[in-house]
C-alpha cells in the first residue's frame, strides 16, 4: 500500500512539473506583444495640428481622414512613425510592392499608425502633402517585419 501511495505522489509531482514547464515555455516563447513593437519604433503622437484640415487641397484631406477616424474611434491613440522608422517602413514596403505601385509610395511623406490593441490588424495611413493616399490593414508583427526589411536593405547597400 505504501509503494502505491509513493507512485501516486510521484505521478502528481511529475504532472505538476510538466504543467509548470509548459506554462513557463508558453510565456517565455510567446509572440511579442504589439505594444512591444511600438516601443522600439521612432514615433510621435498626433497633436491638434495633425487634425486641422487644409482648405487649399484638391484631394482627399489626410488631416480630414485622421479627424474622421478620431471621431469614429475616440479611444484610439494614433501616432506617426518618423525618422529612420519612417524611411525603413517606406523602403521595406517598396521591396514588397509590385513595381507598378512603387511611384505611389515614393511620394509618401507621412505614415500614421492607427493601432487597435483589441484587433489583430492595425490601420496604416499614408499621406503626401496633406493628401490622403491610401490605408493599409497590417498586423503589428508584419509592420515590424517591413521596418526590419527596410533597415536590412539600407545596411546592405
């Protein structure tokens, strides 16, 4: 009877260790959270100026697009990617785009990330001279991969 009891204790200890190992492995090797990516990017928060519509434009206003988005989703805090992160994103995205669309992205001067931490895809809004060019729906890890691709390409040149 005593040996049967020690086998049960051994089994319970073994099972507990396996469960602990599985949980530990899951948290250690889990995918990086989106906020972790953002912390590594060079960004600037949008300010009041970024939402002011320029009346002299003969295009869809980039600022108007941001303003409409903020009205529809006031809980979202969008931000601009700037400096090396901006150029790495553009370069990385150009490497992934078909040649016929490349010219559209060469003139981009503003990239705004519209993160929604409750969804898997984030919106990336592209603008040029206060004109809205296009929006993309991209997962945060893919945004990070595009930035990394642009940086890698820059260093390989």
